[in-house]
C-alpha cells in the first residue's frame, strides 16, 4: 500500500509530459467548458470530494480503491486505503499507517499533484481537444470531452466527463499506449467548508514511532 499514493499522483495521470508539441486543435465548446470548470474550482475557498480510483487493462477496470480529497488553493490532503498524502504548498508528505513510515519530498517539475485542476488545464499543453456531446455517467448528465496528445507521451487518450450545470468533474479516464487504463470517478462534492487550520500541515510529533525519511 505504501506506493499507491505515488502511483496516483505521479504514475497514473501524466498529462503534459511531452517536451515539444505540434499545432493543437482545440474545440471551442470543449475549451469553454474546461475553462469554466477551472474558474469554478479556483473561486472556492476549499473543495472536498469522494472518489473511486480504478485501474486495469484493455479498457476494462479490474481493481478499485475508494478515497477522499480535500484542497484549499494550492494545498491538499488525500486519503486512500489507510494511507495519506499532504501537500502543504511546499512539500509532499506520504504517510503510511501500515508501514509506519513517512516520506517527505518537494514536488519536481515533472511530477503531478493530485488536483482536479490538472486535468482541466493541462489540455493547453499539447493535446487535441474535442467535444463529443452529452452522456450520462453514474446517473449524472455530463459533457464528454476527449483529449489526444499531439506527440507521443505514453498516452492514447484522456476522457473528461463534466457536470456542466455545476461546472464540476464527474469522471476522468486515461488510456495508455501499454493498454493500461486509469479511472477516477468523483462524487459527494462539498465546497467552502470550515476546515481546521491544521488540515494541510504535517505535525511530526504525531508520528514519533514512524520512520521519517526526507528525500
């Protein structure tokens, strides 16, 4: 379990990793929707949602893990299957209760922070973007937007499903060239809650019996 957070934040959704790009084709309707979602998230003091993270191969999800996510501006807390990740705006803290281990590191330029904004803004960095119409996902009427990279970066396509009425992401799908699939299905949004001042901070005094490694 200690590697699952790293897989989600770095190794799963790798939008924008290609170094150079050819001319993009961005559908005007898709751009309008994604920009509206981005503006909506940025306007909130904080955001909370539940999600299910699924993985598999050949367009079939075979394993799922539930999780929860809190964010406020550039800070976040992610919890999934007994593990926790905190980003305090400067460093990332990976906390494994099972292994009683904490790893601390600064994000690198090519790492991905787990945030909905990644997937609604990275279309600007080398993806052809197309609006595919309305589709119902998990009981929610959504707009379906497809992203296809303009250069080889290990990804075949990314599908975003947006609740246009609420300007929120409902589901994200990534299909890679190795035939793996990664999915995040989002639910139970809450916004502008009263959160503890310590929500996005790491207190090492709470982990005196843990091995703490700073990378």
